[in-house]
């Protein structure tokens, strides 16, 4: 396998790992989330698993070296590490409260956006044509087929972001209703005391506080 083909294939390999990590992350989160949000999160998990399976089916045609013996683009390696770490952190949290849930979902929204960008970059690079040309020698696959496949991945990532945002809105509406119900119906001299802080802050800090 020449260097150009190896680089194109290993790019896909890391996409496969990220999608598998995303599946584990979504699956773990779904088990700690109430219905109906849990069902939507689980649906995202199986979409990620489906993508990982499709990518792996392409990689099966190539004889790739062991993962630790190859170089990879820094952003892909970092994303592999971050998704694995995030999944472990979520698995260790017993009480996934409103704040942690929203911050986790925001992180996942960012993940889906990054994956969409990664697939877009792959299509625009020479990697996709290199892979397509090699696959055309082995199976019934051409550049048009491969392009359509990755365009489907990109569209799916956009839909995932929309779903995650809708889940966040749903959780925020539930939290607002809970606060409304527990707020005393009397006048206070210090009404500002009932104003809650924004949930927009560093997710890593939220997790760190939750684990201590």
C-alpha cells in the first residue's frame, strides 16, 4: 500500500473509532436520562454505530498497520481521546442532574459539528478519490458512490445537532416549570435571590465538581 493510500485509509480508521466512541457515549448517556429524551439519545447512539460499521466495511478491504505504529492528523487523535474520556466520565456519574445533562448535550452538539466538518474536509481532499479509486479495483464502488455516502454522513450530523438542541430546550423547559412550581407565591425584599445562574460554563469543570 502506497503512502497516499495509507494516509487516506488511516483517516477513515480514526473516523471509525470516533463514531464507535460516540456510540458508547450516547448509549451511556441514554441509560442515565429520563424518557422521552432517553429514546432520542439512544437513536443517536445507533446512528453512530451504523456509521462506524459502514466505515469499517470499507476499511476491511485494506491491510492497515497496527494503530500505534502510524501517524495521524492531530485533530483526529485528540477527538478520539476526548470522546473516550467523556464517555468514561459520564459512566462514573450517578446523579446526572439538569446542569450536567445540558452541558453534556452541548458537548455532544460540538462533537457532531466537528464530525460533520471532518467528513466535509475528507470529501474536499484527495483522500476520498484515492480511496474510491482503490475500492473501484476491488468492488463495485466509484467516486460518486463514496461522495454520496459521505454526504449522507454530513446531513445526518446536522440532524443530530438539531435533535440535541431540541433535547436541551426540552430539559430547560422542564427545569423552568420545576422552578415555577417551587417558587413561593409571596413577595420577597430580595427577588434576585431566585435568579439562577446560567448553565453555560466549562463542561470539564462541571464534571470535575460532580466527581469530587
